């Protein structure tokens, strides 16, 4: 048997899978076969061997026992020739380049948008023949001719346009992507569905509804609206442009829905803050027997977190386990976050402990969760455990631990985190530096915050924002505004977060004119479209007392989230327009926006200010149906509302049914007892409070003393007052003295009350003296009344109430001349005040 040829032996094996897709990979095999071409002349060649092998040829090659390649083309690389599908013959590189330069309009130019080096630089529109600039077969004269043929001279394909547009969207250059899309149309290239997908993402990234509707019209004309992927992108685009109605219209018109389209619509509802509708749609998806994927579960868990809907969250968790998605780290992280925001730290810990593998996001979510629950110490311990397990913390970890330190006012622990950040060399990162500034500011150490800010080599906008917000939060609104102007002088462009901090500062000091100037700057900067900025504008105007400006901003918003509704409702309540607040609360629900705990607090406070028990009960029923009955802040407002509406029994019932109570709850309940004169009940609750070892403040004792005052429990009130310092370690304040003086005065102990005022450790204020003067009026004590009135008028010469009370005392004792004299003095003081008020 003759010796087998090397090239023949190599060709016996099946070609790899890659050979079916890329003919260039056959070059090595061709070269080896060509080396023995002189001995192959005696062999009979198959009929298909005289042309460049196509895919069908390669499939034949894989089934043949002997593969023979013609020696006529083996001396050059395969890329030297191109097969013409239309004419059926090959043209060499020389001919193809000549054809390109003779009529460039017949070729696609891919030089500026090649996905990889193997993709051809030029491709014929009709014959699909390809050319590579850097191929060895390229004639030497081509480079000179190409210099005059700039990229873009030869028309691009839709495929090449898609690559460039997608790259812009991926890099965050959304506006550039839309400009390229326009240029593509101008060049006469018809887009395909793969063009519209990134273009819709660009519209969503810009939140440009106008652009989105323009692209939608072109999709409709192109006939791609029925494509499930394009339709899903349309849903996503409309949702991110805050037009949820248009999103649902597109979704509803789809002939069929897959997991992607369901997930897009659910995510849209979540993005627009409509968690309830997202959960309803998820239920419909299950009824349609469409299997949800991890992306679906992420959106649904976010909806549960928005609504604080713990039962629904547990149901979704069960579905995740059933679908075997719990092993997905991202889904597990979302579960931890959902349970954290639903107030169930136990379930968060359980999910975290059951995770087979954790990433840094898992640790961060738990640490931030502990911080938000107020369990700063547990967050700090978890951070230590994370370090022991050699998990490298990132900037989010440090910021989470700093938030934990802030939540418990742990300044020393915060300094330890600061030192650890310095050790690993990340303290200069803007994100961490901003977190440190925020921590120090919230812990009351503005000097440390200012030192960090000053030591930063380059302060970016995040750092400026943290410092401005820190000053505003600590009541230094003037310094916050000064820093805002300094920031702009240093050519640092403010962002939406900057304006949030500055508007908050304006609201704190009631700087309406400055707030209006900043509003103008917001419009010029293009941030008025941001929902958070508009909501903050509404809040600023209400705090400054300009409810009309607040309502105008509210009405100009294309979409209202729950925050903007809350800002307007709370503004009405603060300015005493409770009827309007309740009407707006009702309108909010009619428009499909689910109220949260802040919404209900505003509605309950409105009912309290109106003393409308019937409306208060209706809001309470709504609270229970929405799952906020156990919310501590809402329950505290309900207690106060029922007390102010005269139903102390219902207030006690709400207090009794609370699953947990804070000091605010106890203080509100004690205040309610004081309001209704239930002194003994207040003392009983105070005894329980002391027995449970809860720490209370001076205002708690003010409530108890007030209750004793209204109930006439003088002995018990005096005993409690005397125990302030030795038993409860609380220094008596002017509020405590005022309560006891009023209590003694009401009971006729005027001398004891005056003596108590005289021995006060601090200077008595008008409230203390007015309590004693009211007692003098009640019992007609003229001599003491004159002394007390003299003290009041020394402190406040324009105090009208003092003149009225003193004149009443004179009248009761028959001193009509003295009464007339006092009234004359009062009128003179009033006219003097009016004259001083004139410009």
C-alpha cells in the first residue's frame, strides 16, 4: 500500500464546527494540500472542487472519506478570491478593488463600525463580495486611492448603523444615538427591528416622550410594531418616559405576550410607583401560565418593597422557590431588600444565612437594611464579620456602615470606619468622602465634615451636595446657600441633588424670594422635569407659605408620584387648608396612586385639625385595608386624631392594639389623656412606662403634669415635679414650671405659685407669668395681678393679653378708672406699633 500523502491524511478528519462558518479558517488546510499538488494530479478530483467551497461544500467534505483540493487555487489565500453568487464565477482582489473605485455607491462601507477585525471592510450590495483593506492580496495602489475615499463615502448597511447606534447607547450617549438614527434616515438606509431596539432604549434613557412617539410612528410605518421584542421595548420606553397609559396600550395591543413583555410592563408600573398594579399584572401573568423569570421576580419584589406588602412578598418568595430561582444571587439580594423594606428583618436574615454564595451586594443589602431599621450595632457587627470572611468591602459597604453609625448617633464608630477607609486608601473616593461628610454632619460634628470637605483635592458635585445637605440638615441654612453660590463660582455645575439640598435650605428659613430665584435656575438647567425636584419645589413653596406657587408647580407636572402628592397634601395641612388636603387625598386614590404611610399621616392630621370624627374613621378604615394599620407613625397620628375629635376610647383602642410602641406613642397617648383631663389614667400609663424601663424625655413629663393640672391632681403633680431631678435625672424646664404654676393657680394656691416663680433657676418667660396672671384673674387678686402684669410688660411691652387680663381684674374689683387707664395705654401701644410698621 503506497504511503499516504500528508495533506491527504490531514483532510481525512472531520472539519471543526468553526469551519462551517468562516472559510478563512481553511487557509492552513489549503496550504498543506498545495504542498503536495504535483502528486495529486494523478488523483481524480470531485466536480465541486473547482469553485471556492461554500457551506454546502463543507457539509459534503465532512461526509467524504477522502477530501482533495485543487492545486490551481492553493498558491494564494482564500481571501484573494470572492465568489459571485449572482454570476457564479470568482473575481480576484484586483478586479474587486477596481469595481469598488469605479462605482463606490454599489458597496457597503464597514470601516468605521467593524465589530471585529475579521469582518470585511467593504461588501458589495448585490453580489455580497467582500474586501479587506489589510489583506495580503490587496494591490499596492489601493492605499493611495483609499486616502481620497473617506469612511462614510460608501454607503453603510443597516447592520453597520445598528452597531454604531448600539455602541452609543451602551456608552450612555443617548442623544448621539438618536442623531445617528436621523443621519441613517437621511442616507436612505431603511432601519430594521434591530435598529429600533437600541433607539428606543436611547429614548428611555433620555426620558424623552416626544422622541419616543416619533420613533413609535416610524416603527408603525415599518411594520415592526407586531414584533414582540420591539413591542416590549416600546412598553419599556413609554414607562421610563412616565407615560404608563401609552405603555399599557402597546402591551394590550400585542397579539401574544412572552415573559419579556410581561416583565417590561410590570417593571414599567414599578418604575412609575404603581406597585399595586404591578402585583395585579403579575397575577394575570400567572393566570396566563407564562413562566416568570428572574427579571420578572426582581420587578415584583421591588413592587412589594414599595408597598411594604409583606404577605404578597412572602407569596412571591414561595413562587421563586417553586421556580428554582432562589439560587440566583441577584434574586436573593432582592428578597433581602424586600423583607428589609417590609419591616421583617428576621426574614431578611434567614434569606441571607441560607444563601450558598454571597457577593458584596448581599452583604451591603443586609448592612444597609440594619442601618434603616435603626440596628446600627448589628450593621457594625456584620461589617466586622464581612472583614473576617475576607470579603473586600466597596464604597457602598462603607456608606452603608456610615449610615448605620448615623442612625444611632455613633460618632466614635464612624471615626473607626473613617480610619479603616484611610488604611485601605479609599477615603478620597468621592462617594465615601460624601458619606463621611454626611455622617459627621448628622452626628452634629460639622467641623469634622468641613475638614474632610476642605481636604479633598478635587471636590466633585457629590461632595458639594453632601456638605450643602449637611448644613441644611443641621439648621445652618444660610451656610448651605452660601456654599451653593461658592460652588457655582468654582465652576462646579449643580445637579438635581444639589437643588434638592438648596430648596430644603430655603424651606427651613422661609426664603421665598431666594427659592423663586433657584426655581428659575432649575428651569434654565433643565432639571424641572425631574419628579424629585418638582416635589421638592412643592414642599419648599408650602414651607414658605406660598400655596399658590406650590399648586402651580404641582399642576405642571406631567406625572405625579406618591412623593409629589404627599408634598401637596402636607402643605395644605400645614397651612390650615385641611378640606383641600382631604380632597386632594381622594383625588390621588382616584388617579390610581397608592397612598403610603406619609399620605395617610397627612390625611389623618387633616381630619384631626377639622375635628371630623366621621372622616377620620373612614381614613382609618382605608389605612387598615391598605395594610398600614400596624405602622407606628400612622398609629401615633390616629391616637392624636381620635383624641382631638373627642373619642378618647378609640384613641386608647389604637394604642392598645399597637404591635410595638415608641416613646412618641407613649407621649401622644399621655398628651391625649391630658387633653381630656384623665389625670389618673395618665399617671397609670406613666407608671407602666417606668416599669418597662423605657427612656423618656422632658416632654413626656410635661404631658403627665398637664394631665394632673387638668384633672386637679395637685398633690400628685407636685410630687412628680419634685422628683424630676433626684428620681428621673431631668432638669426642670420653663415648660415644667409653667404647668405647675398653672396647676397651683387653678387650685387657688396663688402665693405658692408666685413663690415657685421667684425661685426658678432660670429667668421666667412670658408663659410662666401669664399662667400666674390668669390665676390672679380667676380669683380676683388685684395686688398680685399688678405685680405679675408689670413683669410681663417689662418683657413684652406690646403683650395685648396682659392688658386685657389686668383690665378684667380691675373691672371685677370695681376699679373702673384703672380699667379705662389700662385700656388707654393699650390703644396707645397699638397705634405706636402700627406707626412703626409703616414704611
